[in-house]
């Protein structure tokens, strides 16, 4: 397959994910036509280089990417199969099983449909937040079904490759079970934790650090969209919720038993280590060097320049802010053997190093 063979393509839905797909395809040389229920969104995406809002010749279209909310997926996919008779049709929805089941009941020939799901996104929404690099090195799940045509599967594989993603293939039910465990349940836990903050006094919230913000960040996503996602995958999500409820109940019932608490804490640590590390490799223990940054123009750029001069590779980083003083902290994760070298270099360059605690 080549990018020319996917031209022209149609992207239906120009939110963050849809517009990012369109940007990536356009950058790869694919002719992309944009459609959105809100024409102004498609116009914005087009103005930023994602494609054109000019209508495509339906018979010539080779690929259709459906990027609409979960409740509309099956209807829009069915319409696309009927409207574009030569095109492979895929979607980028986060639930596959219910969509496929609905399509089986309404569409006679699903050979040109292959579901897919790029595991990338943000709590941000809209075409202004889109970018062509959203999917680079991220997992893109492809979910062919028993009647998917081989050429359609190849087309969707090519789509993922052009977007720079790593391809993974699995069945729809397997996919839905997996995302319930690694995406939908974590989102609900974040929501519950964030919701608990509404009963916390304001003076207590001022003590919150980066850890709480990390736990609650994804709770800031669109509630209406996530209601649709959870509803569409309710069976798998409910299974995971019940397992979590049982684990929480066991901890509450034996909270006075130090062995029970110790076991829970250790299991949590084991879980963090079970996650793949960078580039899908085994997780690595890094050391953390925290450097104070004044909240002034150019300070961050200057700090990064000094880190680069130190010749130490940054594995990951995060920034926290002081609620009282006009300073922040850049927490840089490096290999343990590089931590002392980086801390010394930063101190020599005049920066204040706050701690160098190892981080699992």
C-alpha cells in the first residue's frame, strides 16, 4: 500500500482525534476531505492544513475515517458504507463491540468496514487542539471482524502507519475488555477522586501537590463524551468496577491490620512496574532531580539549555507550581547513574536543586 492509494480520503468529525488524523494524512500526501456536523469546525481544521471542505466524488473515495461520538458511530459508519461504495471505512471510536453488533443488524455487507482505535488523545477538545504528531509511537488497535476484506485491513494498517503509530490487532471483544482495564476504569477512578475534592475545604486544597493533579487530570475531560464511552462498554467496565470494589472493601474491612495495608501498597508498586516502559520495553527505575525555576520569561529555556550542556538524557519530566511564590519545579527523570552528574551540573550553573530521590 502507499499513501496515493488512500487518496482521496474523507474524515468525518473534526474534533481532536479526527482533525489530528486528517493533519497526519495530509502531511503524508493524502488528499483529505473534511466533514463535520458543525461546518465551522471543519472550516477551522481546513484552515490549519488538515484538508479541504470541498466535497469529494463518492465513487473515487478510497478511505473514510469516522471520528464522531460513540452514540453516532454505527449510524455514520453505515451511511459511509452506502455513500462511498469503493471506500474502506474505519472508525476511531474507543468501543468496538457494541458498534459492530449494531452494524451487523443493519448492514448486509460489512466487508469494507474495519474498526480501529488509536490510543492517543487528551482532555482537550476541538480542531484547534489537533496536531499531526498526536499518534507518533502510540498504539493503534485494529479490530478486523470475520467478514472484513483483506484489502480493507491493509488500508487501515496503512492509515495507522502513515500516522506514525504502532499497530496492534485484536478482536472487538478483546479490545473492549482491555480498554475497560487500562482506560475506562482509570478514568472513573480519576473522576471519583476529583469529585471527592468538592467536599474538601479550600484551605486544605492549597496543600495539593503534583501527585493529586496527576491522579485527577483526566477527570477534566468532557463528561458527556465519557458518559457515552462508558455506556457503550458498560458490561466490561462494570466487571472491573466490581473487582475494584471488592479490593477496596477488603482494605476497609481489615484496615487496622498492618499486613493488609502493606500488601495493598506493595501490589500498587508491582502494578506500576508491570506497565511497559519507554518504547514498549520493560519498565526502568529512574532517579528524579528536581530543579527550582523562577516564573520569569526565558527561565525554562535557559534551564533546558543547561541540561543539554550537561549531556544527560531526559527520560521524562513534569512541572509543578508553587501556590504562594512565583516559582515552579521541573522534575527531571534520568537514569540513576546520571542523577548525581545532573544535580552537580545544575548546581554549578546556579540552579537550586531541591531533591534527588529515586523514583520507581
